[in-house]
């Protein structure tokens, strides 16, 4: 048993798609969520800059005595998680594009990977495609700008529908019947995607990542005491009120306390 908190970070609200599952699966865990909104979005930033931010954030979380870190951002996972594991003495769980389950569920043999440039241009993405996508046509779809819509409370709007239509139409017309949501912001656009493309299958790995985090805690004897009350602390590098408003727009209004940045 370990009562220390779990650290979770993302460039903004996207990581809440992982956090909501983690809190459901492990309601007695304390969590510190770091929203790096001062540097949002990560997707268009050079990998070296994203890596630098990831190291600074994890260093801050370690100073809050976290027992594990969930890198709830595909771009940061692609750019930094291997190096983070080499440097910091805690377990890490990160995002991996859901190419394998997409390939397994596709009936047409064609899948679309919707992600930011930072993820699509990374070595991790290419390794996953090479390993699991050999028998399937994989179409990379750049979703740059979609995370901004979620971050600014515009999921579920005509603007969001138009943006997902622009990002995915060519892949769907090419035969893709399955879309991998390769950014933690994108699960909040599921209704918009399905509204535009009703027959498409969506692959969202956020719940699987949350399950893996719970598994790692158990395997490492780091799970919280069963009688501990779960808590959520927030660290926001940018405008805290704006971040809370974005959380509320997504229907995510947990009881939380501010943690000094």
C-alpha cells in the first residue's frame, strides 16, 4: 500500500480523457494533474522542446512525491517517455497509438490514424505501424487544430464538425472504416466524428492506458490503501480559471484543489 499521489500530465484538458477512466478504476487514488497550458499545443512544437517541457513537469511532480507518472499525451509520450524512464526513479505509463486494435477490428483492411504532427512524425508511431500495420493500409491524418477546439470548449459545435470532416474525409473516401484517436484531446470529439461519419469505428486507447496504470500500481505494490479517499490536485502553468472553464465545458467538474506551480 502506498498513499502517495499519482502524477498525470498533458498540455491541457486532453489528459482528462485518461484521468476520467483512471479515477473510475482507482477511486481511492490521489492524483496531481499538471496541465501545461502555457505551452499548449504540443503537437506543432519540435520534439526537443516537448521533451524539455516533459522533463520540467516530471521534475515538478517528483517534488510533490508522486509514486508514478501517467504521460497522458501522445505527443509527449512519443517525444520523451523513453528518456523519462531512464532518468526518473518512478514507473511511467504513456500513450501508444492504437494501431493494433484498429487493424484487428477493421473489416475493410484500411485504417486512419488521426493524430498531431508531433505524434505522426515520431519514431514511436513508425515502430507501431511497422509492427502491427503490415497487413493493413494505414492512412495518417493530421489533426492539427482539433486539440485547440477541445481546449477552447468548442467540441460539439459546427466548427468542430467541419474540422473533423476536413481531417478525415479523404481517408474515409479511400476506404478507411476505423479511425484511431491518436491524441488524448480527440475522444472529446467522438460525437462530432460519428456525426460526420456514422459508420466508422473509433479506437480510443485512453481507457486501456488507465487500466495499465492500475495494473502497474498493483504489480509494483504502489496501490493506495483501500480506505483512502481519492483526491485531485491541479497544477496549471497558464491561466487557471480558463483551464477550469475548459474542464467544465467538457462536463468534467471534479472537486479539486490548486497545487502551487
